[in-house]
C-alpha cells in the first residue's frame, strides 16, 4: 500500500512539474522572443486606436497601381514562412502586406501560441486591420477598390471575420480557418470567398466545411470551397515547399487563379464551380485538433 502511495505521489509530482514548466514557458518565450517580429518586418503603420503596427510589405517590380492583399499569419504570429509567401505573391503583381496582429509577439511553442490567440480579441484585431486597410488605400501604387485579404489557420478565421467587418474588401481567401457558417451572418460578406481545407484536418471537421459552403450558397455569396483529400491542417507551408509541387502547389495555384479573377480584372471575373468534388471525404478529430479548433480556427461561440 505504501509503495502504491509513493508511486501516486511521484506521478502527481511529475505531472505538476510538467504543468509548471508549460506555464512558465509562456512568459519566458515572450521575453526571449521580444525582437522576432522586428527582425521580419520592414514597415511601421500608424494606428489611431493602439500602438503602431509592424508589418512586412512586398511590392511588385513593375509600376503600379496594383491590387493589394492583406496576408494574415497563423497562430504562431508573424514568421519567415509568411514573409516568403508574401514575396511570392508580390511577384504575381500584388502589393502584399503581412501585419503583426499580436502586437509584437511571435513563437514556435504551442502554449505561447494558445496564449497569443486567447488574449487577443477579434475586436482589437479588426481595429488594427482597419489601420492597415487605411494605410493601403493611401498608397499611390495600390488600387483602393481592389484590396483582398487572406490568411492561414488563425489567419484564415481572422480574414473571414474582417471581411464581415469591412464592406470594402474585394476578395477573401481562407486557408483552413472557420468563424461562422450562419447564412444570416455570411450575407454581410462583400466579395467572393475561396476556402482551402484539408480532408484529414483534425482541427476542422469536414462537416463544418460543408456547412460553410452551404451557408455561403444560401447567403448568395460567390464561393469556391476546396477540400484536399488526405491533407492535414496547415498543409500549405513555406513557398519553397509549395514550389516542390503536389497538393501545396495545387492549393497555391488555386489561390492565384482566384485572386486574378477577383482582383486583377476591371470587373470581378470569378465564377464559382458548379458543384463540389469532395462529398465522400470524412475527417477524424483528435484531442489536440479539438484544442486547436477551440482556441484558434473553429466556429465562434
């Protein structure tokens, strides 16, 4: 009996120690990584309702004016992978701005990422993005009526939420992010929507993807929702991986076609596909995926 009690005490001590280490990693990583965002950004944007916003801006080599895209990072915060994709998209003829929506915080640790998302309100993010949008409108090389928004994971969800907030957005591209499937709410979207999702995403159930497509259709919003069979959450990674081909490149090319139709034509030429091709795909949710869904990329509420 005493041996059993000792074993239980050791287990409790180990578990408590692990919990303490996880909790301590949040402030420690914040202190260590204080300059990460500054190293990746090249622009400071005035913000009337908060601190100045740091952002990475990439411009085409050709003369403007050009359409523009706001690119929102994942729950990690602004990282080099986003900068690489912003530069690649600029090569396609867009002024691309990748703002820091966590106001100076970036990480590679899951506890810190959860903390960043859970302590950053959508209202604050929308306010900061209003400043980013106003800055873009004031740029001489930007077409003010051809500004779209896109994002990955947390950034996909944020892109959808901001498009519901700003009636002047001209296109919305969501990479595995979710906010609402309610057609009454989606009806407020001002422009066509592209949704890219993984068929084996353990964070966003296929049923929610179907519900989003159905909600957009009921709301009368032009949309293209694509599910890549066998692909996990966050399957579109760096621009180097995209250029190697496969599903990542297919999804990126789908984005380029969507943005070209929605932003590079005098009048939007986007035509939704006639029917989805993924009705038979199903997904499995894991406990980590459920946690990710709860804090980062799932439905509100």
